C-alpha cells in the first residue's frame, strides 16, 4: 500500500461531520427546544399533550425521537433509547466545546500556580454557600474579562449586575490600539494561555462599542481564539450581527462563540423573523424573558423584581463566570473579584476584593503582580490578614468540629486552641499573628494552629482579605 492510498483511507475514516447529521434537521430540533424553554405555556402543553403541541409547530422532525430527546432535556426521562440522533448531536456539540475549554483551562496554562490555586479555593468556598453553584462549578472558570465600555444600553430588567446607563466607550483609536495590544500581551504573559477563555465584555453590552470587532480581532491575534460574544442587540443591530456571523465563520459558530440574550417573547419573534433557523443553528439563544422556564439569579436588578414575579424561580446561583480580574479599559481599573451567593452583603453575586488603577501597560502588569502577592499567597503566615468564611457555621463539641454549609457538612478534629482562633476569625477579620499573640500560645501551639489554618485555607474556609 503506498502513502497516497493510506491518506485516502484516513480521510474516509474520520469525516468532518458524523454521518447521521446529513439527514438530521438539527436546526429544527434546536428551534423546538427554544420554543419550550422560552415559554412555560409551551412546556405545559408539551407535557400534558405532546401530540397537540407538535401540531402547533411546523418543523421537520422525527417526532418520536424529538419527543424523547425533549423528555430527557426536561428531566422527565433519564435515558433515551440508544442512538437518539438529537441527543447524540447535542452531546457531540457539548463534547466539542467542553474539550476545547478543558484544554485551555488546564493548570499548565496558568503562568502562576498561585492564581490557579486561588481560583480553586474560591470555587470550593462558593460550593459551601450555594447548592446551585456547587452543581455548576464548571461554570466558574474565567480568570479575566475586559470591559470596553462603561455602563450599558441594554437596560435589562433582570440585569444581575444592575448595570447603569452607558457613559463611556473605549474607541479603537491608534493610541488605544497600541495600548490594548500591549495589555493583551501582558495578560498572556502574567495570567497565561488560560486567559483565552476570557471575554471582552462583562457588565457591558459588546455591541455598544462600535469597534468591538477590531478589539476581538487583536484578541484573536494574541490568543488564536475569539472570545465568546453575548449580545442583547440581535434585533436592533441585525446588519452588523450578520456581518459579525460571517466574520466568525461556521467553524467558530459551531464552537458556540455567539449567544443572543432574549429578553421578551416579542424580541424572540423578531429574531426568528430576521434570522433563519439555519443561521441560528449554532447560535445559543439565552432565554432571559420572564415567561421562560429558566430561573433568574437572585442578584442585581432581578432582586428588585423578584417579589412581583410569583411564577418565576430565583436561584442562589451567581451569574458571572469570572473568578479573577475584571479590567475596564475606559476607566483603566483592574478589580479582583470572586463569585458569591447573592445576598444583602453581595447583591450582585460577586465580591470585589480589591480595585487598582493603572495608566500604562507596565503599571497594569505591576497591579496584577501586586494583587496576586497580596491576596493569593500559597502559604499563610502570621502577617496575613484573614477571615473565616461568613456563610460557614461551626459547631464545636470537644475536639470535634462540624462545619456546615448549604446542604453540606464536614466533621474535623481540631484542638481547642484552633477552635478558639477560628471563632475569633468568625467575628472579625484579623492578622493571624495578632490573634496568636492575644491567646499567648507557645511557639509549638502557634505552629500547630497555623498548620490547621493553612489546611482550612486550602479548603476555602479561610480567606485572605
Ligand atoms: S444584562 Fe447585560 S446587556 Fe442587559 S443591562 Fe445587564 S449588562 Fe447590559
């Protein structure tokens, strides 16, 4: 067998698309799922009378498989008959995207272990305060996000960030272009390749910036991938969006690089008028409209409307996937943030640990380093100011200490000295050395307590402030 024959066989064995997709109307099935998710009335009709529901939709579907896949999606049925084409396709998309993400967020893609470990500790801490977040820890993976505007023209009623109206736009002037490129390069050096999962919007609307596409092209030049874009302007800016979709191209759309936020059924109808099912095949529609079966995070403006919306579920899930640095280019600020269970204390579902200003790219680099040093030590020492996790309750009985989070507990054996220090740290944040001094512990006891604190720090129970 010569080499050219070998090449041909290889190509046949790994087609670009799975064979079944050629006859699979995936776009129709996706549309069907959207109809169910966007409107609870559709879901109720489907659940009470699937045949009547299917008569209301004009889609090219294998009804048996589609119904079964929907039942699995809605949790009514655990498993589908082997080989359900819609479920296979769904899993294929999911696998493709998650394999790419997994690859990007692996520990070796972080420039500093300290950042990776800090993110892990913050995730553990979050998992103790919210069951909903614990079930979705893979959501919190982004170490850095950029904002290219200040404020937003979205005015979404459920906005989890309570974002104020637009006040500033970072335009792609020659000067800003140079600055931005340096910021990206430094980000790659200081945060690492993992920054490629970051985005160029956070509490902002990407299309509010007329130069958004130019900024993300630079992002691509540095990270060889485009950041995900989520916009609420799919209807308002259809022409621009269609160009954007062409610019991304099918391969990136297939990686779910584009999402439309849907805020009303009226807007959804307009999206369906302006974009064909085929165009939307790989554009995720985030059903944020009030009638949707999706719950809102009980954060930001959603907290204000929660009492008026009896039918809606509001969950303790912080929305932002960011655990790390939030950089606003208009204000030249860099904030260190972590997701928290939405509450009176953290109404946005996010804790801002520190904010620093920078005026030059080199200062930006220094600020990242300073924050890592101050807030992400790998080893605790007596000079660190720490606090005990505010949402973990403790019960001490003899040497047995039980830690309680939301629907989770852990029992540990702790000396009475360690228990006393934890109780102090629960009351107020303190410098470790000062607490140890107050208790007049011997050198040996100090060392033992410090070791326990280190252990609790690694579990996310103790935080540096
Ligand atoms: S949800 Fe997003 S688009 Fe809507 S107001 Fe908030 S930041 Fe703006």
